[in-house]
C-alpha cells in the first residue's frame, strides 16, 4: 500500500476505519493476554484509536506506530495531552505519560528503539495491508516485539467481490503468517458491523502465544 494513499485518507478525513469508541472486542478479550502489572502494549498502525485512551485508563502503558503525523496530532489532541516530540532516526517520537508513538514507516522501527513490550494489540494493521505486504509485516512485527503475545482482530469475507482495505485475512492465512512462531487460538467469530455488513464479513479475534 502506497504511503501516499494513507496520507490522503487522513488529510481528506476519509477514515471510516476509525471507530468512535473503544472496540468492544478489546474490552471483552484483553484478559486473554494475562498482562502483568504496568504492562506495555504495542499497537501497530494505531491511528488515533480510542483504544489507546482506554488502555491508559486501565494502567497499561502504550507504544504505537503510525504513518500519519496528522493522525497522531489528533490522537494527542483527543487525549488532551501535549507530547514531547523528538527525532529518532527516520522516525518522529511523540511521548507523554505512559504513551509513546513512533511516526513514520513501521519498517524503520527497530526492537532497540521500540523497547520491550509485553503484548501486541493488532486491530487494524494486518488487515490494512495488501497480500504482498502481509508476510513482510508479520515477520517484522514478530522480530520487533520479540515474539510477544498478540491479540489480533481480522475480517474474513469474499475478497473476489470487494476490494480492500480492510482486506480479508482468513484463519488459514493467520496460521500461515504466524504459525511457525505462535500457537494460535480463536477467541471470537461474529458478523462484522458497520460498513462491512454489506460484505457479509466475519470479525474474528485470535490469541497468539509464542511457542516454547
């Protein structure tokens, strides 16, 4: 996916993927991660999701990565927080209490720059990427987070009838992308709501735990 595509979506406010409230599947299934006290959770391609404010309210530290600086400016404005902004290589780093967001190409983010995380919450990253990029993304995310456990939300529908994003990512593809490094367990499979209803899409939640 060309970065210009996403920059244009944000600048034109074409952000139908942005949810106006916390994702109910996160609220329902976060306990599956069994997070330790003061856990740090990584949200790839986070946008300005309301999930960040909710996670912070639960005492969870959040790290995010996002391509669009406009999205991150809006995120901190929505939180009512003024971030400290520094440059770390090719990435711009926005920081406030409990929250760090790296702005730029997620593939430029390294484990040393990100720092340790206890888990990954991927609601809109994998499904935002076309097929040709998903293998690279999954490998990078696994390396980046040292195979941290994941709560992964995907959509499954007939991709031949509709274009993405969000793209269809089946359970079979999740297993192909992550099965070598993770044990994968389905937590939920329900009809998608909103604009994806017309695609008869299923919204699926996966719990990925690193193999010994």
